C-alpha cells in the first residue's frame, strides 16, 4: 500500500515538472510574419450547427470559448460545439467576460449571464427580473463593458443598463436621440450620441467630455492601448492615435482602403501589432508604424471578408467572428502558407529577387524580398508563359538557372520584370536532377528516368552532348563522389557507384551495386544525398555511409543517435550554416515528421519541438523538398502547398488545460453525473450508488490550434496501475467498477508535445445494499432464525417421513417384484428379437432363411401350423415356399389374390394383422365363406382345420413382401403379446426374404456374365504366343503372366521371321474386359505391321502402331485416348544385336554382372498429344556378343500394394529384385518372382495385371555362325 502511494506521488510529480518545463515563464513581444499567410482553421455552420452570422467572442476562466451567434450562444471546448439558446430564443450580439469570472450575455430585449445547473452544465440565466420599473423596452444589446467602480454596462440604442452589486440601473438617452458606440479608455467608459457628442460615464451618470471635442469623426467604435500612454482609436473609416493632449491621424495611407472596405473591429495582438476587421476585405494586420504586415481574406484562405469581431485567445491565436462562420488564425506561429501555387511543389530557387517554384504544372514565380506589401500584387505567383510540364529541380550553372523537367531541360532567363523560358533540349523521359563533374566545369551530368545524359556548355548555352552508355536505370538521386566516382540510387534496386571514362564521358567503365548484401538495411528506399560535402545514404533504418576499406555501407553513429532508433530517413539536406534537416518516419507513426539537427561547437543538437506542427503534412514515402534560404527563410513543400518557416520565431507561451466535460452512466439512459468544465481537483468526492458502476468520461483541451492533433491520457487511481497510452480518443470508459474510492487523473498534450496540468476527479462507488454492514448483520440474524426454525421443522418432518416410508417400503417392495419380473421377461424378449433378427437376415439363401424363421418363431409360441407366403405382384399370387404342420412340410403351393376366402389374401390386401382365438366363430370377420383346410402334406395326408390363428403382413415401408402365419389346434392359443412378437419380427422377416430374392437374381446374372468372360478368356489365350514356338526360338526364357481378373489388359506378342525374333510386352489402358479388348486390337495390329507390312525396326513399329490405333479408335473425333504402354525387343542373330524401343516402358539389361535400365520414350500409344505434335520414338541398339539377360514388363508388379506398411513395391525395389534373381537359373526366376510377389501381398488383393518376361542369351558371334 505504501509503495502504491509512493508510485502515484512520483508519477504526479513528474507530470507536474514536465508541464512546468514546457511553459515559458514570460510572454515577450513576438513578431508577426510578413511572408505567407497564417494557418487558418475555418468553422462553418456544419461544424457548429447554428446560424452563419457570429457577432462577439470571449473566453471564460477555463479558456472555454463563447461566441455570440444569431441563434444564441455557442460554446466550444476544443472538441465539441454546443448551442445554448437564450430563454427568449434571441440572438447574442453582446458578450463580456468580467473580472468576477462570469460571462455576461446581451441579446434582443434580454440580458443575462452564463451559469451552471446541478450537474455543471452551462445555460444562460436571466437578469431581466433585476430591471427597475422605469426601464424601457429595448431591442438589441450591441455591447457589454465592465467599467471599474461603475459595474457591468449593457449598451442598447434605447438605454444603458448598469448592473452593480446585484442591482440594475437604467440610463436613458436624451429625448429624441439614441445611443451610438461605446468604448473604454483609461478604465472609463465613453458613449457617443449622434448629434450630441461623446459623454463619459461617471458615478452612474453620463457627463459631457471635452476630451474628443476636436475630433472630426466622433463615431469611435474601439480604443485600444498603445505604448507610452497612447491609444489607438478606430472609427468606420479612419484610425487615430490619441493621448492626453492631442489626437492625430494614424496610417493615413490606408484611408482609401478603410473608406472602401469599412473598419468594423480591432484586436491588439501586442504592443507592436494590431489586427483590424473590415466589412469587405477580411483582416488587416498592421504594426505600430502603420505598415501592413498581413492581409488575410477570402482569396488566401479566410472563408469570408465580413469580419464582425476579433479576439485574441490565451495562446495568441486570433479568432474572427464572420458573417458566414468563425475562423481561427495562428498569427503567432513561425509557419505560414504561400498561397497561389497551382500543383505540387518539387523544388524552389531564389534568384534576382524572385522565388521560382518547380511544380507539377510547370514553373511559377513571385517577387521575393525582406518585406512585401500584402496589398500589392507582388505577393502572388505567376505562371511562366504556357509552360505546363512537370518540373522537378533547379540548378544554377554558369550563371544560368536550369530546370529539369519532363521531358528535357529548360533555361530560366531571370532578368527583367517578367522572366522567360528558353528550352534547351527535349530528351526521352523525365530529367530529374543535375550534378557536377570534378575539374570539368563545362560538363554537367543529368539524371533521368532511363539513365544519364551529358550536357556541355558550348557557345554560351547548355547543349546535349550525348547519352551515357552502360546505365539505363532510374537516376532520380544522383551525387558526385570522390576520386572520379558518382553515386546514384534507385528506390527499388539499391545504390550504385559508377565511374565514367574520362576522355569522352560517354561510357560507364565501372559499376557496383550496393544493397542489403552490401551492408544497407534493405534493397528499397535508399536515397543518396550530399550533406555538408559528404555522401550519405538515407535508408529505411537511419543514415548509412560508405566504408571504403570494407567496400560496403555501415550505419553512421552520431547522427543516428540524435535521430533515434527504427527511423526511416526519407530526406536529408544541409544548409549554409551546416545544419542538417531530416525527414523521418518511424514504424510506430504513419506520418513523416521533420527534424532539425542544429550545428554548434560540440557537434549537433536536435531541435524539433516547433517542427512537430508539420507532422502529417508531408506525403508518405515521397521525398519532400526543403530549401533553407537563410536564418529566417525555410521553404517546405507539403501536401498543403508551399509553407514558409522562420526558425527565429519562438513558439508563443503555451497556456491550455485539460477539461473534464462530462461524466455519464453507461447503463442508465440520459443519466448525467457531471456535465460542465472541471479543471482543478474536486475536494469532495462524488458519491455514486452501486448501480452507477459503469462510467464514461468525456475530455477536451483548450489548445485550439491543430485541435484534432491533441492527445489525451487517463489514469483511474484505484483500478489502473499506471497512465494509459496517449490517444486521440476524447473519452474513456470503465465498466463494472467494484465498490471503492477512485480518482480519475486526466492530462492532454498539444501538437508540440507540451502537456497540460493534471485534472483530478474524485468519486466513490458505494457497495450494493446487500453488501453493506447492516445487510451483513441482518444476514447473520436471519440465518440464526432460519437455522433454529429449520432444525425444529426438519426434526418433525423426519419423524413423519419415517412412519410414511415404512408403509411405502412394504407396498413398493411388492410392486418392484412384479415389475422386475415383467422387465426381465421384456428384456429377454428384446434380446431374443434382436438375436432372431440377426439370424434371419444373416443368410441370403431363401430356403435357409425360411427355415430359420420357423425355428425361431416356434421357440416363442405354439407354431403347430406355420407358413410364410411370398407376394408375387406380377402374377398376383401368394407363393407358400414354406408351410409346416406338426413338423411336416406342406407341398409348395400358391394362392391367387382373387381367392377372397383366404386369410392370407385378406391380410395382404388390407395390410392388417389377423388374431383369432376361435377360428370357426371369428373367421367371418375376415372372409365370407368358411375356411377349408385343402392342402396336403409331403406324406400325402390332408391338412387339419386349426382352432386359433394369427396372420401378420410382411412389409417394408408401404411395399408388400408377403405374409407370416402361426396356427394352433388349441383355442385361444394366441394373445396380443404373441401378435406383437410377430409384428416386431415381421420387418426382419420381410428384409431377409427380399435380400434373398435379390441375391438370387444377382447370382443368376453373375453366372451369365462370368460365362461370357470365360469364353473371352479362351479367345485371349488363343491369340497369345504358343509356348512351343517361343521355347524353340528362345530356349532360356520365362513369362510371368498374372491377370487380375479372368481376362487381362496386359499381353505379350512373339514372332520370328527373316532371322529376327520379335518380343513385345504391352500394358493396355484398364484391365478386365476393357483391357482385353485393347489387347486383341494390339495383337492384331502388331501382326499386320510386322508380318504384312514388314516393318522390323522397334521404333518404326511403335510409330506405325500409334497411327493404326488412332485410326481404329478415331481419336481425333471421339477424343478417346485409351492406348497402351509397350516395350519391343528385336533380336538380330545375324548381326549379334538387340534392338529396343519403348512407349513409356523400359528395358532392364544385364551384361557382365552390371544392370542397366534403358528407358522408353514418354509417349504412350494413342496417348495425349499437343496439337500437331508428331510422335517420334527412339531406337536403342545393344551388342549381344557376350552373355546377356534382359527383362521387359508392365507396371503391375511394381504398383502392387503390400509389405508391413501396405505400400507399393515401387520401381526401384523391382529393379533390385530382378538384378538379384538374374544370378539364378532362368527356369527358377519365374517361381522366385512369383513367390516374392505373394509374400509381399500378404493376403492383399491384386491391384493390376502383372506381366514380366525374362530372356537369357548366350554370346552370339556372327562370324562363328558363318563358318
């Protein structure tokens, strides 16, 4: 607990110290810039949601802004505008913030002041009840002044109302006159009455004053103090300087301007500067000598020219009440905007007292001097003739101002009043920049989007000499290095160091690219700059410099330490004072920001508090432009235009507060705890009931410049451990707060990172009623009563229950015995039914099914007579395949569905069961004629009439299968119990019978199909080569031929003719019947090609076979791509050669104890081809003048699944197996292969047809044969 208090104390002390250090201790006179126009924030009716016209502005003690509007009083806290209507809904044209802290309001026929209600929300309270009886009706209160010793004076044209010590007094003008303007001078109020003069308020009375008798224009609206006891008087058309002895005109050179535009208001900025509001020309700022410093109007940013009132807030911002809105002018800022430029600015240059701007819409210029009269045309920008090309950079070379543009170079002739352009060269693509070449002042290197160009100073003009060869990359960032080297960078490729030939400078002689591999942090956004004469690279991780010994880039230490970690540097520039300007972008902030590293005797010092205002104005990832023209002139190219910055102007004193504006309960609708302005710690905590334990706190800041960039942080002491992160959110919510004491600490900071004092709001959330002390005491007492009463009641209850339970136990014991017996029997029946159903449906043999049904039914009930009839819907008969009486079967018989006197027919037609305890008496419920026992047993005896019977239809859903019947010679042998047993069993019986019938049909069809396939097998075997012929030609060979089905998709083919032995192993698409068809086509085609057409080369045979198969199958039209993989071997004994060609199949050759796989071509016969792609198979020739074994095969063996993991045998394992078995006698290799196959399969089924052919040839020597 002590540590928590210490931590809170340290945090609050640190925040207070930081705030104190951020505030200037004095408020010196600050200059107003002449160059550019102050930053302006315009507020429209869409912002404040009231009338266009605004008349007066002031602030209260908390610096909350109040604006008199035609619809009422506007309140602005830096975040929200709020309209406060007067009780009579009138406009507000008079406002005064008095020394007692109150803000007084004057409207049409109304006077009042700003007050707060119980929750702190502001409203306008009326003072109309304070008016004396002699008060006249009055229209608009035009002004309110606080006059020492006199009170608050409300000025209407009909009367003056003076509020003093809570009482009102009325002063009326002379009869027939009306009050004019009123102004304060030396703490005294002067009131003008047209045609009467200027009167002074003294001791509650208006008295004539001789002070202004000699003044020609007595319609004085304002008097503002100047230095040395002087006052600046403002009338509608003139200004005067007044002191105790005389009055003289001031700024008379502006009288024509004043007469034309009419003066309306004035605000003293400081002892040197005054702001004037006009009716038609906006705001004029003049200095104490009458020189015009600023003219702010509709043409350069102000939203209206009719200025009713001017007000200077606590941070030296000038507020303007306009006829069409409200405006904030940052007149004390060191930043201003240069208006009138069209397009985006890329570069600037000052020459011959002119400022030139390179923009996206050409070159524009304006006059440039230490002072420029804002009322003249010298402050506007002018375009350069019809030149509208995108212009990138300026460079002063040989006293000629050059501009790089798209596509070329242009010379700017700056002499004279109106500068002109002279186009030098039109080049392919953008020209970005220029750089010098050491010791060659008449040469200039230009960087373009497509490489480098050399310019030459010749005949007093710059001319294109040639394009530099050897470099065609984008050269936007180009700098001259040392020792004849140049540096160029590309945002996507890296940094390049190159050298030119020093004779003609037309060729790159050396090029080295530097990227991440050469020390840079990345390959992108590396930009070359020259800073104070040194080449550096601005990268995505700070500044890098070239280390010559290591031939790579290293991170610079001193500057990066000032810039900070994880900072991408987008732009660098040094100025004449050796200061360094850097544009940075951190990973945590998406907006670039500007930093100044100011040069001093010890190195550099970071100066960036003032520059923080520029955060967010630069374009992301695009290198900005900065031009430091001197100590007072820095030009910045931004997304908002061209900005002028004067570093010598210090920031004005900061005076702003964090405001707690509202505290709301989240759960309760419209439940506002606080709604006002809280800036100081509340001494007494607000006490809240527990139901208000979810709160929303709304905050604001009275720093109005860049208000949208104000940030806030919150710390709820009692819940949070520390401050929250800085955020732009102006509210903070806390939900489900437990009971306890809390302090909300609130703080804000402005765009310059200066922080406000901390605001504290103390509150307490009471525990819920059920957690109070009295509640706990009540719980204890109530618990004791409940326990005592409960024990007594429970004891009596137990006694009664004991007696009642004794009675119930006896009765329930008997019931349980009965129920247990019934449940045991039911369980047995269910188990029996399940077992019987499984037995009945286990077989697909109909006769066995029927016998199993009889055996099981006979176990359940008396089945002296039993029968099962199968319904034949095609013949409309019921066929009794099984009928038994006294264990003797009937001869099979049928009943026609037309025999209506049969119980089985009735049962099937009506789909209902029959239960008869006495057949003779009950049979007529179902049939009309008497039932006759007309069937004979197998021994020839006639059946006997039963005494009782039960019939149940056999159905699957609504489909009739047949009928099951049990009959007895005993009356009433069956009950509902037996009927339900048969019903439960009937579904099993129906399913079993139907399955058996379906199986019979399938079995008959399979027999027919199998017979056809077996015949096909005979045909296929007939076309296979004869074993005797093969043994005669190839005594040492084997054929492992294992079809997967009855017929095979693999086949082999043999022929011997003209001294050649042909051996083919083929694998057709598919297996079974479809594959067998392809084998027949293949065998027939091979015979035609080899025997008839006498094509004997293996590759030619494959080509011919491919064409034949495509013709037979019409592949081009039918798109049938069924074909075959094939290996063809031709043994030429005469030449002692083995010829081989393969269509996807390979040859495994073993010679000299070494195995070799000769792969076939990738195309199968009749396989997929690209359009117009010819099929070309290759021929392989092997000498067989030494013992040779070779094997050809299909893919069935290697694709067979098996082994411990159930995987394929695979090609590699198959080749190793063949090589291993090749050492065995050829007649044993087949058996060993087959044995290995069956061991691998381990009971798994064969997945494909298998064909392996092995041949062993002894050495063949043609010469020996010839002799």
